[in-house]
């Protein structure tokens, strides 16, 4: 499958680093590295804010995992601290491995990004029930740390990280579910261009009057009454006080479709606060070959 973008040489793409992260794997699959430049960031929030400030043209960040759910930092930054659009969604199969510098008698500490550790929690407990699970900024950070030679440590990371940092794969495919995948999104400052024939989603976030009974039901009826299928509903704190929430809605279809457009407009009218992330195409990658 060709997922290449038509980008000029001055286009800079940001992603969560260092080298060897799953975000980097997605970036290298999406873009022709001879036509773009890449910039690595140490956290998801700095990558998103780099697009918002104009430091980079686009960035790639994880937003949801099939085992552990939403990546909350991505949702919160998009809602409260940036004004960006989703340009593309990429469903990426994630295969985790237990990586070591050399075979220790035992593993005392296993390090990785908290999402990666959570996606392997059951199998890690079966393999090393007494090992401490310790969070790091990324799976690649964990790989570089273990590659430094610290004794009795292992990292959860990708096969590409093992190759890049000269690590051994002590155990392969250790994710708790064989269908484990992560939803990545590409963010930019202008809306994506979509067509009626594209397989698309549209995403919005809003705040409703939570003190009035039936407020959420009324919003949902705007979608149901127009035959708009919601693929995700997510609530997050509104940051205006305990018990106040905002709601993220993902739906099938594009704003080019009259029913989707009218549903979104109706929800906007009923909301106390509203933001749209636009309509965007969906890519599903079934393998990495």
C-alpha cells in the first residue's frame, strides 16, 4: 500500500522520538524521507504544540490503543491548548518485544512507555512476576537506556528498536492480545481535503449544559436522527471545576455529506463550547511488509 504524501522538500514532520519509536515507524511509512525532513520530540505535547506554533508543518501522535484506550495527553492538548485539524488517521498493528542487552540470570526492572507496559501487563507478570515495571517517555527511550548496559533491566519495544540499538529479543510478541493496534493521527493547521468516495471520519469536541437532565441524550439524538454513526464517545475533564466534562465524538463520514454536516451544525448550536477537528481519511495497515 502506498501511503506517501506529496510534500515539498521544506516540509518538516514532527513525531515522538527518539529513533526506534512506533511513531517513527508510522512516519517512515507515511512520508517519502527524500521529500520531507523529520524532527523528533521528547513528548507528545511538545510535538503537537510544534505544529500549532508553526515550527513543523505536521506531526504524528498516538490517540488510542485497542487494549488500553485513549491517549489522554493527546486529547487534552487538542481540546485545550492547540487549534489543529486531523489530516489522516492511521491504524497501526503494534507488536511488542522484550529487549535486553545480554541474557541476565533474572530481570529485575522492565522499562517502557506506560501505554506499552499496560498493553503487555498480563504477559509480563507471567514471564517475570517479581519485576518492577517502570515508566519512560517512549519505548525507544527505554531501549536506549537498556542498551547502555544497566544490569538486570529489560525494555518493551519494537523490533526496529532492537536492531537500531543492538539489543536481543528475549521474548517476541508479548502484547496481551494478538490484535493489538494503535490509532495514530496526523495533525496540521488546515483542514484535510476529503471527497465523498473516501473512507472518512469526522471528529468534534464540545461542552454541554451538564446541569440540565437529558443534555447528552439530546446531542446523541442529533446524530441518530440523521443516520450518522458514532464510532467513539469519550469524556474528559473540562478543566473548569470538578464534575465538569467535555465530550469527544468521532463519526463515520465527511462534512461533504449533508447528514454529517447538519448533525455537526446542530450539535454546535446546542453546545456551550465547541471545536471541530475536521474530516479526514482513514488508513488501515494490516502488515509492515
